[in-house]
């Protein structure tokens, strides 16, 4: 009886860790395009609010999806 309980709890813990790990990895690095060109004012606003962004080779400005609320609060 005790062994079944331990195995059941261990299996549940493994499943929980795997689900949270998958969700973290699946959504952690997702970016969306904010604009076709990045102005210096936009970059300064993003830097001052510690928002993760990247500028691609074509000059487009991309924001991490997890920072979407911060962008809406500071930069719109």
C-alpha cells in the first residue's frame, strides 16, 4: 500500500514538472512584430521599462510576447 502511494505521488510530480516545463519552453521565447521600423524613442522607452525586444535585419521591431502588457502600459 505504501509503495503504491509513493509511486503515485512520484508519477504525479513528474507529470506536473513536465507540463510546466513544456509551457515555459513553449511560450518563453515567442516574439511578435511591434513595428516595421524602430525609432530611437521606441527603443529608449523599451530600455527604460526593461522590456525585452529585438531588431531584425530588415529593421523591424519585435517584442517578447510575455512583455505585451508592459508595452501596452508604457508605449501606446
